[in-house]
C-alpha cells in the first residue's frame, strides 16, 4: 500500500499497465493538501453554497411540516391502505438505502481490490452513504405509525415481558440497517481522522483549531499509528464488504420471504444488491459532477473517475437487466403458475403498466449508451444518465412494492394506489435533507481524502538506492 | 502523567520519505530504540525501519467479532427458546437458520467497532496534548508534506550533542530540540 508504482518520468501513462494516471500530473504533497483544505478553511463561503444550502433547507422545512402533520394525523395522510400498506414509505426506504450502498462499495470493495482511482471519490461517497441511510432509516420508523415506540424493535428487558420475534425478516432488517449505519459512520470518521489533523494544523481561526483539534483526537501521523490505522482500515473494509452485500440481501428478504406473487423470488438478493450499486453509482455521479465543477476539482476527480463509474453502472445495469429477464422467464415460461403469469401481465399491461415501461427505459434501454467511451467521458451526458438511472431505480422499487400489492390472489381484495401530496412532500423532503447534509459536509469536512491522495503521488515512492546511507553504528 | 520538564527529544525534519527511511534505518542500526517517525501519509518502510512489524489490531477485531456472534446468537436462542417462546407457523423454537442473520450482522458490528476503537486505544488516542506539537515546524509539516524522525530523550543512548551530530549526518532540513 505504501508505495504505489506511479511513473516518475512519464506523468500521464503508467508503463506497467498502460493506464492513465488518476491525478493530473504536476501535483505535490502540498498542492493536493491545499486544493482540498482550502474548500473547508476558506473564510469566505461561496455565494453559490448559500444558495444551494438555503434551497435544500427549504425542502427540509417541508419535510418537517410533513412529519409534524404525520404525527398529528397518523399514516392515513398517506395513500397507504389495504391492499397497498407499504406504499411510498417502503419504496423510498429501499431506494435510499440502495443509494447508500455504492458509497460502501467504493470505499471498501474497491479498497480491497486496490483500485487506486477510488481515492479521490471515496470520502464523499461514504458521506453519501451515511446521509442516504439517514433518509432511509426515517421511513420505516415513520411508517410504523407510532414512531415514538420504535425502540420496541430492540431486544431489551421490559415491564411488558415481551421480546422480539427473531424469525421475521423485518427484525433482521432492524439489525442489518442499524449495523450498516453504525459501521458506515465509524468507517467514515476513522478514515477522516488524519485529514482532520491536517485541517487542525492548517486552520487559521481559533475556533477552527479547536473544532478540528477535538475531532482529530490528537492525530500526529506517527508511523506506528499509521500501521495500526492501515490495519484497522483494511479490516473495516473487509467487514464492510460482506455487510453491504448482506444489508440489501436482508432488505430483499422482506419481500422474498413473503408469499405474494412478484415478491416471492429467489433471485431477489443478488438482484437487489446489483440494483443498489447501480443506483448508488448513479448518485455518486449526480453529486460528483456539480461538485468538481463548482470547486474546480477537475484535477482530482478526473474524467477517468467518471469513465470508470460509467463502466460500473453499465455492468451492474446489465445484472439488473438479467434480473428483469429472469423474472419474466420465471413467471411466463417456467413457473406454470397462473398467479405468477398474471402478476407479470399485470406488471406490464395492467393499470400501472406505464411504471414498468418507465423502469425498462431508464434502467435497461437508455444506459446501453454507456457502451460508448466517448459518451462516458462526456460529463454532461453522464450527469443526465445518472438522473435517468436514479429515476429508473426508484420506479423499480415502485413496481415491486406497489404493483405487486395492488392485485394479489383474490380479485375481491384488489385495489389501487394514488400517492397523496404528503407522500410527495415527504419524499421530496428527504431529497432536501440529503442535499442539506451534503452541503454541510462539503463546507466543514474534507471531502477528498488528502492522505490517500498524497500516497498516490509519484513522490511517495521510496528510492532506497538514491540515498547515500551513512555507516551504521556509531 | 506527572508534569515533566526538559527535553522530549530531537526532531529531524526531512523533505522526502526516502531520506526519512534511511535516517530511521540508520538510527535503529545505531542502537536507538525509543524513537518514532511522523509522516503525512502511511510510510510502511519507515515503520519497518524503526522495528515496528506487526500490530494486534487484527486480534482485537477477531475477538470482537466472535464476541458479537456469541452475544447475538445466545440472545436470540435464549429469547426464542426460554424467555419468550412463540409458535410462529409451526417453526421450531430454536430456528438457528433465521438466527444466523442478526448474528451475522452483530459479528460485523462488534468486529468493526473493535477494530476502530481498538486501533484508537492501542494508538493512545484521543491524546490532545503531545510534546511534539511544541516544535515550531511540526504542525506546519507533519500533516502536510514533511517527514520527521524523533529520537526521544528517554532512550539510554540519547545524548543531546551526540545525537544531534548523528542526525546531522543524514542532511535533514533542520534538527529541533523539543521541550515537554
């Protein structure tokens, strides 16, 4: 890890792999440090930041109003009723938590695979994970109807003498999501400690020195500390990898363990995980494109990052497409169950069939454009494509949750679903909350890991033979 | 810790990691043991040079993970078999397959927290005060672009003038005496 072979004489092309350098050439330890820390330590906050922050804050206020009204009136203000008892709340929950997964994938799985290019984007991808999990965790909590009793999910000795039921996937979900949130926060914070030390040492204001001094816990860059730190980072990455795969697997169990046609599918776990990574990478691009433009970080978040993320999106998109094809095959050709057959017909051509075709267009048809290298390196196109994929993935969850529930086995219990203004307000509010937290993050915390950027520079290589070593012993 | 006075050590500043590593190797070979290197990013060679080869973080993580596994699986079994047995669609009270899922999550939770907090504990962090922060050039460089070797005064081989002379041979940018 410590010495990554980056070419010294040819700055753009790696002679071993023939790949382009990740960071633009000509950077020094000091310049990458300054480029990242100036965003946080500048005494002048850019006007655009205030604009975006205020706009996002408006949406957060809307969320607070929607939540307050929910607490006053109850979940009846939403469109959830029998037969569609899950509605937007669960659609949004699955969508948000899926978005979070790409952050863990970038920070953990790509670290294990030694993908150096991840280093510029992993910090804000991790931040994205945490904020997405915050938005996601909100939904099951408010969906239970009496959120103030949410702690009943936890096993604790109580005067009612009742305990949770551990054979239910909803219970598994509780542990999966809470573990995921905790480990993501720890991974994110531990990763940030050396950079917080840098900010402490570079802060000009007294307040900044105290703030970052406390947060950095006195980090001083001892190589003994670094060695343990590296071990801990690798361990956390190694733990986060099975964790991220398990979280969406468990969420897919919420559906797959039920008997409802359209939910009872063995392909759900891998299909959900691939979809999660797909939408998550789309969200990383949605965030990275404006940020690198606004803060002039084109040297650090290069076209190669955008290109690589496009490739990951294409690959996971094809896995998701395989999932759709498999569902169609299973229900039309293989299951010989007319409930399954009807479910798929209803999904495609029923009253909500339009949503299925939206998802096919956004998730399968349009992303095929990503095969073109030229388009993958077109920042505007990639931004647009990321929005398309996120829309498609939202509709995927909508199709799974809502369309399946509206028409189950018994025609007399069929119903329909039309979201209310409070459903939309809550969803838009969480989009605002996510953006709001992200604005705070990029203003006050280092969004690109400086210590890892330094490691990627050619100067970081150790030249033993170049140094005249004085005689040992004295 | 009692209030201490005097010299904490001699701090040599280098411009490149290679210089630091060769100086650290030299000092170790010369018999210095109480020393540390300070770098703005992990330099494994420097840790090797000062004789730091393996850390116990992995062991702490393993113990934490096993503890998490045992805790959750034990809790689930106790609740479902003894404390609050429920007949759920005729499934056995001891449904170990279902219990595996939360137990798996808690294995990761405990292992991750043990790795993170174990690392901090072994590093002696949080430690907001350290004598090195008194050195005028430490804070401007150690977390940005400079490489430091500190030979500490508690080392039996440490002698202010001799050690300074020793460090000067590695052509550091500067050698600073650090006060407690």
